C-alpha cells in the first residue's frame, strides 16, 4: 500500500496537491494489486465506484478548506467568511457600477440590470438562507457562507460576461473576474 502525505499539514494549495497525489497513488495501487481480478466485470465496477467516491470526497474536502484555511475555531471561521463575503460584495458592486454606466452609455438605460440584480439578491437570500436554516450547529454558517460566496462569484462573472464584454475583438471594460482572483 502506498504511503500518503499528512493531509492536515500545509497550505490549502499543498493539501490540494496532496489530494491529487493520493488519487494518483490509489489508481496505481488499484491497477497493480487488482489487475488480475479486474477481468471480473462486477469487481471492476465496484472498484470504479469506490475510487470515484473516494476521489470526489477528497476534492470536496480540499475545496471547502480553501476558504479560510487558517481559522482555528468557529469564531475565527465566521469572521473570516464574513470578510470574504464583504470582499465579494465590494467586487460585485464595482462590476455592477461599471455595467450600469456601460448600459446607460450604450443603450440609454440600466433598468433591466437593476431589476435583475434585485431578483438575484432575493434568490441569494432565499437559497443560502434555506441552507442555513436546514442545518443545526456551527457548520450551517460555513455552508451558508460558502453558498453566498459561490453565488457572488457566479454573479460577478455573469455581469462581466453579459455587460462588460463585447462580441467583437474589443477588450472588455473590466478584466475577467475569474482570472483576477
């Protein structure tokens, strides 16, 4: 059986690399150890299910730890996640303000953008609020905050793509927010 690195040590980036190494080591191990048994189709399916379950669990665990990896307790985690949401809100406001200016300049008004933003804000509040309300304990704040952050990232990108880029070779008004991060 291969020796795997300690997943609790290191930065979030190092933990992601460790998770990838574990996945690759597991594939090598399974190929080497079960090569003869793989001829049995049912056994092959079982191994595939176990592998994909294991690898997706590792990916989710490392992805979740990318936000506020240095938090030592619930209070620090909550403060860090709140700060992350604040940064995302500021970034969204920057992209929205610029988009409103572009809409007025190019098409005469920004009414649709304002209306869709209100609808989006209601959606985030309802959806992530539901995630918060369906769980108990301190994990519910993290789940709700991650939901909010994920939706902010999606909205920032959508505003950029829909309102701040052009169909021709004209450069975008603001940089791609996914590359910027």
